[in-house]
């Protein structure tokens, strides 16, 4: 059975959902609403595309589009740092594999991480926990 | 004579919707389109899956005419620059 849960914490949102792209869209919308509500000085476009990349990657490559497998996402903002953690129930990346791919070639694959880094997110992979961690310095919008 | 087709998606082109655009573009290619214009006036977001659809289309028709994107927002132009796809597509 498909499920979608979101919990609000003091500084962010925690999501748990079945592998479905509809839920990816819903999670992106919820996260954008959160940063808008907090008046954070971050491009909604950059955040939306970044979340689409990392969450879709978890559904497709991590969970192999298996709706019985879940995606877990935490987004929180504290001390001017926005953190996004995404975990799936897949096997994870082989040891030594890099998240980064080359951009600029006309190959229709492998652009996601280049896009995320192009938006100035610091991206890392915690292999023992199978977590993709994104960090970006974000202050409250001055206006 | 080159046949020009304009496609105007009225949705964001992400993994959940990119197949719709892919099917439409493939249909036009099968029907003989040699110059394809994608009008982005109603597209706010495109992700790497959507970009992949554009790349595949471009690679199919580029010998006749590069894929042309029009009414592209500044945000999407920035994304095309990050991925260096602006060097391949005709972006207006």
C-alpha cells in the first residue's frame, strides 16, 4: 500500500514515502512552502530542481521504482545552514563510486549531481548509512 | 522543405511528466519534423530527466537543425549554462 508521511519538527520537515514520483512532487512542494514560510534567501527554482534530482534518484536508482520501498527525507535549517538528507532502501553506491559526473557532453544521463553542485550545494554520500547529504549556507531573506 | 514544429508543454518537465513530452517529440520526428521548437513560456522547472529528453531529441535532428528553445526563463537559462547545454541548443 502506498504511503506518505510528513512530520514537522522545530527546524524542519521529515518525510517518509513510498517510491512514487507523485510523492516526489509533493515533497518538493512541501519543502518549498517551508523555506517560503521561513523567508529563507534561497532560489525556489534551485531548491526545487535539487530536490527533484536527489529524490527521483532515490526512487529510480536506489529503490528501483519498487513502491514497497520507502524514501526518507529530512530538510532542516539551523544556524544559517540548510541541510537535506535523503535515504532510500536500495543497496547504496559501491565503495569508491563518485556522485559527481561530467557535464557538458551530450549524453542524456548523469547530469543530476553536476546540477546540484552548480547550484552551490555541498553534496556528500554517507556510505555506511546510505544517505545523500546536501548542505548550503542560507540566511533569512533581508527583506 | 524543412518542416518546423512548435511544441508548447504546459507543465513542469520533471521525471513524473517527461514521458509526455518525449512521446510528443518522438511523434513529430516520426512524422518528419526537421526543425523542432520547444516553447518554454509555461515551464517553470525542468530537471535532468527533462533535459535528457531534450538531448535525445536534439541528437536525433541536429544534422538538420539544432533543437530550438524559446521563451526560456532566466532560471532555466542558468540551468542550461550550468550543464553547458546552451552551447548545443539554440536558446532564445
